[in-house]
């Protein structure tokens, strides 16, 4: 096993550059998610690694072996597709055996390895079924088993859970992560779902219009993103234009806070996650604003507060709090120290979400 | 309640209509042909009799007395089988290209490929007959096979193209990532999945080849006489001899009925329906 390095990868179609000089390292055994809106180039990048799209420029290395230009059948990469791409005329067993037959393994060995792989995804009982006799979740588990049964050097996932309903998606996501950890296969996972990206990834790579915007482990990328685009694409965030004064900033509703990263270029505003703001009714003291919208979600309640001429999203977790009615004057308590975002070239991701 | 009842009633009328139509276009002609094929020439069949007053197998005896007819049948079966397989083999690459490559002149190629379908067979036969003569292919079995294939190719290409277009491209890509070369992916995935198309196109090709007269006659006669050509000579030159014509019809109809009976069995798996739907 080895890590994957992608250097200067560019894919130009007639007019558009689907990929524009992408550099990416995927360390051995790690799972990297490519996250971005549709058309950002994440799928083109994945397909280039798989060998089913030819990049215009740049190279891809597996360890120290250069693999761009090697046809997909000689790369030994397993791929899982959004559409599952199971062979409809073959049974589950035959689907799994296909890759092993291509490798000319003896029959007994094929039977053994198919059985093992089916066991891993808990589908032993379905070996004789045709794909159309399986549910969506079962089909995707078979597709996963088919990709791992060949003992691939790299696993590639192209939005594998997008066609499944929410509950199934969650449970399959957890299974998939556990399996990837256990097998220790270097993996790239393409998704447009930020929750999925955070739950699965060792590292998240945010892409937009053929370029990498920003990358990092889920925690630091969520808490301290550099760009506004990242902050808005990875979860929701309030980007608030505050008056800056050295390492202090003044929020539109009058509060002052310290800034943890003062002095950056082209600041777009401070980031305050909706779940990081505390909210309380004014009860006679000076209000910061009033509730404009309320949405009860069960596990929590989301508010939009009109404060100092800006609309601030506030999420209150838990079910034991009293709900605050629309129009009630409230006070807001953001965290003590705030994080500044750069505007960058990518602008806001709000319109895309 | 009343809704489902109304639907039921509408469904029944629809069924009556469809079966009525089927009876009108298929069984009524068959009955007429059957009556003619078994009437007794010694007694005759004149108005106002709706059915003949006496029956015999005389017309059959007359046609089947020709010893050569068995040889013609065998020749026909050989030619039609060869034409069917040749058509399939030739149509597949073209259909694959039409289904998968987004080239600009695709529309033009499509029209070009399908053109022989709209040109009457006799026109094709006359012009090709001339070329075949120069190539020394007239009065050869090979020549007949080739000229019939010209007629069967367009339909086969049309059906196969539609079938192949229905195969998701990702299946081929999945096969590639699993270690199949493009050729093996084609053999293991695309070819078996195109089976409904091959079946539907093959049946129609076989029938059209078996029944073809004008192209076969132009190129093959008088040296090569498959069943269709030989039987046409029984129709009787200037005036149509009804009883023999009826017998000929029956003989030519036989393979069609046999083939559609086989097809009906296979249709249980919806395979043929999938292919025919692509027409």
C-alpha cells in the first residue's frame, strides 16, 4: 500500500477548465473527502485518479509509481459509483467474482474471497440474488464489496450515498468508515454533503471551479477556516461585517469582541456559527434585536434575529428550553473571541448551498 | 368504488377492442387462406357459398409434389440463419458507435444507415443486381446472403443502437476499474446486456430474409432458389391461382409462427419486449 500524490493536474474541455492545476497528497491509509458544489471538478479529479478520464496536464503517483496514462484495468483501484453500477445480468456473487475472474484467480480462491467480502458487508444471504431484487442500500453494500474484493491499492467513492434516504445514509456511512479504517485502504471520497464529509474524512478538501479552495482536518476546517467560502460551505455560518480596530471588533448591535486572527488581508467579516451564539430574552435590559423567524426542529430550535440591521442565525440545542416568540426583544451572547474570514477569490458560498 | 368499477369497464372495452382488431387483421385472413388452401378444385367454390361445399388436400399435393421444395426449404433455412448472424455481427460495431460516440455527423450517419429501409426492396435489388453481376456474385448463395443482409441491416442497427444506448456507461467504467480491458468489458457486459436487442433484431431479420423475394430473385435466380423464390413461381404467372397461393402463404407463414412462438416463451422474461420496444 502507498499514498497517492497528484501534482498540477489540469483537465481542459473545449472552453472550460474542469481542473486547474490541482495538487493533492493522500497519505497511505487515509480517507480524503473532496467536497464542493456540483461542477467544482471533484468528480473529474476522482475519475482522473480512476483512469476513466485523461487529464490534460499534470501527473498522478501511487507511491513512486506514476500511474496517469496507465489504463484503469491495470491500476487496481476499486471504485464505488453513485448509481451503484452493478451488472444487472449477474448475480451478487457473479458481480463480486468479476474482478477476480479478470485477475484469473482459481475458482476456489474466488469463492473464498467473495464469501469474505460479502461477510464484511453483511450480505452473505444475498449471494444468489440479482441486483434488481435488492434494495438501494443492499445494492450499495454489494457495490462496496465488489470494490474491496479485488484488494485495491486505492478506493474511490463517487457520491456513493447520494441516492439513499437519510436514515440509511447515516448507517451506511458509519459502516463504510469502519470498513475503510479496518482495511486501511487509501481512499478518496467525493461528496457534496458536508456532514458526510466531516463524518468520514481524515482530511477535507474544499473545491470550487476546478481549484482547491482550502483543505484541513474536519475540526480545524470547521472551526478556523481561512476563507468565507469554506465557512459557508462547511455547515452554516453568520458572516458579520464588524468594524475592526486592531485586535478588537465592534459588532453591528453594539457588542465588542476580541479577534483571534487580526491583520489578515481582504477580511470579509467575522464568522459566528449559529450554534455558538447564546440567546436570552431582554427582560427590561437593553435589547440587541428581536426574533424575526423561528423554526422548531425537535432536537433544537433555529432562530433568525434582527440585530443592528443584520440578520443573525442562532441555533439553540436541546428540547428543555422555553421557545421564544417572534417579535420578542432579545440579547445575543457570541463567543468571547471571534474568527476573521478572508474574502478570497471564491466569494460567498451561500448562493450555492 | 365507482371509479375502480369504471376503470374495470373501460379495461374490458379496451381488451375487446384490441382482441377484435387482432382477430380482424390476423385471424380472418388466416381463415380465408385456410379455406382456399383446403377447398376441392374438382367441386369448386362459388358464390353464394360462404364456405366451400367440399374440401381436399389437392392444392397441397400439387405444390408438395415438387421434390425440389425440400431442398429449397433447407437452402432457405441455411441462408436465413447465415443472414441473421451476419447481420448481428455487422450491426453491432455500428450500433455501438452510434450509441456511444458523440460525433458531429451522427445524425447524417444514422440517416445513411437507415436509408435502405425507406427505399423499396425492388429498387435496391435492381441496382445491386447490376453490381453483383459484375462481381460475379449473381446466382451464388453468397450473393443472395449479401443482398438480403443489405435489407436486414438497418432494422438490426436501429434496434441494437437503442438497446446499447440503454446500457449505462458507468457499467463499462465499473468493469474497467475491476480489471477488464475494453474488449473484455464489451464481451462480458455490453454483449450479454444487448441480448434483448439481438433477439428482437434477429427474429425480424430471420423472417425478413426468409420471406424476401425481389432481392433474392434478382440476384439468385434461376441458379439459387430458396423457398420464397420457388414458391412464387407457383403463384401462376399472369393470373393468380388462389389455392396454390394460399398453400404458399401457409408455408411461408410457418417459420414466422414458429419463431414467434419461441419468442413468446422468451418474452416471459420480458427480454424480447425490451428489445421490441426499441423499434
